[in-house]
């Protein structure tokens, strides 16, 4: 089949997802993509550009696959009648209803409304985690409360009926090329490999590190992740305080070097206040970094219950900032042991694209054949 994949925001998890589909699907994925500059414009007004790019695609299209950054009603109207009878899937990487808002900003319901109409137009909605699906469904009635009339609460059920959870595939096998080097570490290495943005709550991460440092616990730091956005001040302060302990600082553009970093880390920490599926943490876990991650997000559904609080090893999930401090302290002092790499890889090896692609291709075929 020919599948037109429309992606206005070709960056981060959106980019990784589309590249994985292109590489592994048994079908012909034809990408129409724009870069990540100015997400509000990408979502609000770029349907005209996407339409012009689509008009250059000569193949007959069997299925449309769009991302949650697409203004789907506008795109369908501008390309009409070409896709009037073509099934449409929207992959919900994120949503505008519950996306974290920086302090001092107010949620712009315009973008919520674009999401809302797009979800109604799509034939099938795929969510990156059950947590994401539940979170959005809980938020929709409150969004409709803002309407002066015609609230149409019944549309919540319509959206729920067409929604399913499809964890994205991960490019894990590419990490197998690198050997583990963490046994060479003189002191434990703590890894941060997520975006340097407020919703990842770096303030909490560095508060915990400061407390550990105040009691003279020894550790080194790898501070990697996407730094293309405005950097929170906490990272500059961390450089001033932990400069001698930081073995890497900044974005890693090369996949091989990134893999080497993850294979040298001992512990990976997430202090995210909000996220729907974190590819970076999953990659670090696969490479053998013991995770310490929040219990109130999507991690409990991805990590087997037997590993939530294992008897012979350190916990994986934490509830509070104090919990994170004590779990890290116990790991750094040797009071608890990290999970072995084999156990860590059992957490997510089933998410490798070589295994996940079967479910995606099957769904694509079902959408076309009915």
C-alpha cells in the first residue's frame, strides 16, 4: 500500500516515529514533512504548504497517516476531493489540552480546538500510552465546558470509540553495536538525556543532586538531550557547581557517540512533570542504565510490576522528591544494587521496531480493507 505520512513537526519523537515506519514497514511510506520551527504556526497555518507538497505526490494513496500537530480539517478541505474516501489515522504524540504550560502563560484554546476537530475528522486515533489516552479523555469535558453553547459532550464518546493505544516502536537494536563501559567508572554516573525544558523539571533534578553533593556523595554526570530550545538556567548553574564531575554537557548529534554515553551511564533519572512516552529514557534503560522515574506518569504501564520495587535491587519508581533523593543515595552508597542489564532490557526489548512494526502494518491493512 501507499501510505502518505503527513508530519508538520518533524523533530524529536515525531521524527523518530516516522523514520522507524519508513525503515521497517512492509508498505510504502511517503513522508510529507516540515521542520519543527515555530510549532504554533506548524499546527495553525501550514496546511497550505503541506497541501502543495502533497499535490506533487503522484502515487495513488491508500491511507493517510497524520500526526497530532496536523490541522486535519484544513488539510482535508484543501486537498479535497483527493482523499474524500481515503481512511485517515492520526497518531497522538501529544495533545494541546493537557500539555504543560510555562509559568506566566495561559493555555490557548485555539490549539485545543484544532486538536478536537482533527480527532473528530480522523477515522482512527493512536495514542502513545494508556496514560496519554486516559489523561486526554479526562480533560475533554472540561474543554467543552468553555463553549457558550452547543457543547456536544457526546463527541467525547465518539473520540473514545475510535481511540486505541499503540506504543511507538524504538530503534533499540542500533544500540547493540556498543559495548558496556560502566565497569570502568571510578564513581557512579548519573544520566540526564531528555530535552532541556521546563516540563522535564530540571529544577527538581538538580535540587536532588545538590542535596547529594552536600553530604559529600561522589558521582559524575552526563547531561545530554535536546538543547535546541531555550535552556533553563538550572543547567548553567549545574555547570558552575558540578563542572569537574560533568563528563558530557549538551546535545549529541551522532548516534554512535550517544550510544557510547548511554553504555557508560549507571543511573538514568526522569523528573518530568509531564510526558506521554519518553523515548530517551527507554533507550537508556535498554543500554543498561538503572531508571529512577515518576510513578504518576506512563512508566508503570511500561515497566513490569515485578520490577516496580524488586526485593533484591533498587526501586525503579518513586513518588516524591524525597523518595528520589533516598533512592539515589542508596544506589550511590551501595546500599542497593542496580538491576542487571538483562532485566532492564526485558522491560522494553519488545518495543523494538522489528517487533512493533507487525502491529502497525496489520492496523494499516485493516483500515484499508475494512
